[in-house]
C-alpha cells in the first residue's frame, strides 16, 4: 500500500501539466471536419424491380474510391444478373445456361428467351444463310 501512495504522489505532480494542456485543445477542437466525412445511408429505387434499397456509407466510400457510379439496381437484382439459369434445348435436349443479365436483356428488347442451345442457334443460323445462298 505504501508503494501505491508513492506512485500517486508522482502522478499528482505530472497531472496538473496534462490538464493544463488538455483544456485549450478541447475548447478549440472543431467537430465539423468529422461531420463532413460521416456519410449517411442513401435510399435508392432499383431501376429493375422498383424496390427501394439502401447503399451503406461503407459502400458509398467503396464506390467513390473505385470511381464507380452508385449502383442502380438492388442487391437482389445485381445478384440475379450474375446468377445463371439452366435451360434445356428444344432441338437437341442439351442443357445450356443463361446469365440473369442476358435474360433481362432479352426481356428489355422484347425478344423471346432462346429455347435452343448456342450450338443449335448457330447451326440454324448457318443453315438459314446457306438456304438463302441456294435460292
Ligand atoms: Zn431490384
Ligand atoms: Zn441444342
């Protein structure tokens, strides 16, 4: 216990100095600098499904850092664009995959989603071109 008392005595000598240094700093310390850095979550409406989604401050910082524009689609739509859907070719029965972004492209353009695998589609194309040449 005696040693502790000695220690506090030493601190007492140091403390007044620190208090003196702290006081003016606290009074001057400007908060606005921090406030501008604090980002708020942004609520956007998805251009694909019309659902509202939130871009967190961390995401905003990430997009700003990378020089990207803020996403126009919600996380679900962004995910489904990457997702692949498996279809079965009506001609040869082979399975082929289409990305969500491709499917939404077809829908947007008013095209029917292909029912044939890429090789059958190519084959049909070639045959059409050949039959045209033959005519
Ligand atoms: Zn969406
Ligand atoms: Zn096929």
